[in-house]
């Protein structure tokens, strides 16, 4: 009696395995690329001097603490843009924050010249009341 050798699983199914596997690989690579881009941009914002300065000022401001409550934490996705080139740059972004009593956003607008940041606007906008709390010296800047 002659033994009939059956094809392997891949030999029987290669017609659908290759297209499906190829498409799945492309989709997975695309998702990983978008995720890496998102986390890279988020990290760039969070390590920038304007972000760190704004969050620190908001956490130390008595008015913000009274309205939002402690602890004050960042909450969500940063929106806006920041561009840095040599000793210059621009920042125009919004940082969502929250406390135990409510939510707000820190608005940051500034320019970097010769390595120094100058802020046109730096304030906390309370979500519920639309109140603006200036974080920079009130004698120097107005909202």
C-alpha cells in the first residue's frame, strides 16, 4: 500500500495566509508608528521649558489651588504647537489640568529669543466659570 503524503498546513492555506498576514503586518506597523509619533510629540511638550514653567506656576498659585483644590495634576492631551530652533522659538499651547474641585487649562503663549523665554500670555482658564488667573507678574503683563 502506498502512503499518500498530505501537504502541510501552510501548503494548503498559503493563498489566504500571505495576503491577510501582509495586511495585518502593515496595519500593526502603522499603529505602532502613529503611537510612537504621539508619544514622541507628547514627550517633547512635557520636557520643554514653557510646559514645566507653566505647570509649576499653576501648582504654586494660591488662587488656582483655592478654586481647583490640591493636588493639581495635568489631565489629558496637550493641544497647540511649539517650535524650537537654535536659541529661538515660539510656543502657543494649552495644558489641561485638574484638581479635586474642578478642571482648567493653562494657556501658554511665548517667544524664545537668545535662549530666554518671554511670555505674552500665561494664565489658567477655569472651565466652569471661564475665569482667567494670570500666572505672570500682573505689573508686567495683562490678559
